[in-house]
């Protein structure tokens, strides 16, 4: 198979081919590298889609050498790779892994990194294309950007090759002002075209399928508007509590952690206008338009449209779960929300008056993410005349995870002499059709950076547009100075307030 035939590298934006490069991971001895980046790169190697000339150079404070780093990588891959590590594939991959010790703000160490990169690249015949991956805590992002730019490690963006691309992890700030400050700092050192802000939800197979489903089929798009759709529900529920991440989560909460980024991106894909081409910026413009059409949340409408809550002690699969305030590292009087539900509107022609209900939380009954499009009811004639038992409207549910797939609920006649109507489901399951081994989000995203396709990455304007919309909610919460939040027992579907938010409008959350 040639590179262009390989379906795994046929990019969403065209047939982009990963180019030879060095992946330089700042924070290369950390958790993200071990759990996600190295396993993703290894799986790309297994698929044969990595460029022939390729190297990984990890840069971090830990005192490791190449051998110890390869061992670190092997363990990470053995534990977290979706496919098992096989010695014959591992050996050629491991040879491409290097380690350089140093801190992010030490000029001499960065100069030594630069010299090492030159050496490795000369040896492997690499042309100086570099992907810098900042797998570092948010406070170090700008330090790293400054370090690479001041040491001359950033190529001129006007030159096609060699290129420099820099991958940044979330969170980009914790409010509009800090996000702008980070973006300003980044832009002092890098061109926007060199910055790849990752939102790993955009790399999920099922999320990418939203566009294919909408624009690769004739039957959905004509119905995809306020005339036919009653409302949309977006649920991202997690069974786990805060786990070991209290230090970060206490500064974030569900709104910042999940809604500002992942969920608003899901909303953008579901609600965007058809892009006029597959060009990354055309698609990103269309997503941005959705964020700009979000109806502002104001002090007057916040109570009707936003519910926050925190998990109290409860049970999950037969075991006791402590309440959030009793978790390790959480303040005993914390008012950080672990659950948020919202009713949002898009003030544009397509979606006028259609509510989008969003809910996300930790310590809910199960891990399940889906987007459910609820169509309008059929008229109250013929089969739908019984007001006590109205027909259930059609629902198209896009299951993002787990059990990826989509289902359509339709009314059907029960077999027999009388006309009795029953809702049935047409169900498509990825696993059944394509097998269980969909690539991980990071695989796709790393490949896209190597290919220079920014479609699935966040542009500065989108990050700031979503913070701009979130900001009034943060401000309102701040000014309320609540001493406690509504609670829900761990292992349940959120607080009663979120039920009311939807049932007050004669709708119900879907049972997942
Ligand atoms: C991360 C959040 O961005 O996404 C986590 O910081 C959350 O709190 C995670 O658990 C969910 O990702 P996924 O891919 O497991 O749904």
C-alpha cells in the first residue's frame, strides 16, 4: 500500500501526508507522554503511517538517558497502548526515541537540546521539520514557547520547509482574560499557523463522523433545522469522581473542564452550516460562527438556564464513593461544581428557538457521551390522536463513547391485526461493522500535525469566543459567593434542579 492509499492517513481535509519530522516533547517524562503520546506514536508506527524519517526527542528535568527513556516508553506502551507491544515492532520504533535532560527556562540546557537535535537530525537524515509538543502544566506553556523562540528553534513560518509546529494542551487559561494573555504570549513567539491547540474530543472517531453523517448523506441535512428539530441533548457523563486530579480540578470545575472546550466543540459540529470546502480554515470558520451565535447568558437568565452541582457521598457499582468535599486534595468548603447542565440557544436562522440541553458531570451512573437530536412530533392526526399516549418523536442519537455508533428511533406497527404503534431503534454500531479497534484521538491528532492539517485544532478566535460566552457564567457564580451548591449523590444523574430545567419545558433527559 502506498502512503496515499492508506485510509488512515487520508485526512479530513484531503489526502495530507505526514511529513518527515522530529517530535520534541517538552515534559517528555510525564504522564501525558507515557499514557497518550508514546502509545499513540507506537500505534501509528504499527499502522505504517509514520514518515520513514522520524525521531522523538523527549526533553524534561528527570535524570534519564536514552536507554532509561526507552524503558519508560516501553512500560507506558505495554500498559496503555490499544494494541499489545510486539518485540519485532518495538525494536525499530525504540531506536527512534531519544532523551535530553534540562529545564524549560535554562538557556544553556535549551542550547544543548538544540545541538542534540541537530546531531540526531543529521544522523537520521531529517530535514529540521519539528513538532514541539508542550506536555507541560499550563503555567509553563509560555516559558516553553519563549525558550524555543529565543534559542532560534522556531523556523520562519513563511518558509514552507523546514517547518515548526507547536502543540498546546488545554486548558488555555481559566477565563477570557487569562486565555487572551496566553494567546498573546504565544503569538509573541509563534505565528498562529504554527500553533496547534489540541481538543482531544475533536480527534475521536465518532466526533469526526458527525460531519460525515451530516454532509455525506442526503437524508439528514434537509431536516437539520428549527422547522423539524424540537431540541438537542448533549450529554458527557463520567462515572469516575475527581480521582487524583483534585489539584487541577479545584481550579477548574465542570464548566471550564468540559463545557468551554469539548462540549462547545461538539455543539459547533452539530450546529454548524455546511462548510463550502474541506479547507481547515473554512471548517474552523463554520465552527466559530456557531460559538458567535450563542445567546449570551445574563444575570437575568442564568437561573433558568444554568444549573451547577457537586457530588455528595453515594454508591457506584456497590462501593461507597465519598462526597467531593471529602476527596483528597479538595477543600472542605469547596464550591467547585462537578456537574453542570445548561439550556442554550443559537440565535441564527437555522436554530431559532431550538434549545440545546447540555449536561456533564463526574460521579454519574456511567460513562456515556452522546448527542441526541430530538425531532418534532408528528401532527395529532391519524396515529397520534391519543393525547394521553402521544407517539414518541424520532430521536437520532450519536453515541460518542462507549459503544460508539448511532441509532434512530422510529415508530413502527406492532405485528397483529390491530394498529398498535411501538418505538423501535435502527442501530449502527461501529464495533460490529468496523471492529473494536478505532484509533485513539491522539493518533489522529498527531498525524494531522505531521501533515500540517489544523482542521481538528482550536484556532485562537474559537478559544476566545468560547471563553467570552462562558465568562458571564463565571462572573455570576463569582458574584453570588455561594457557600454550598446543590448536591447529587454520587452514582446518580445529577441534581433535581437539572431535572426541573428540562421538565419545566415538557421534555426529559434521555435515559442512558
Ligand atoms: C479531559 C478532562 O479534558 O477530558 C477530564 O480534563 C475528563 O476531566 C476527560 O475526564 C474526558 O475525556 P474522555 O476522552 O475520557 O471522555
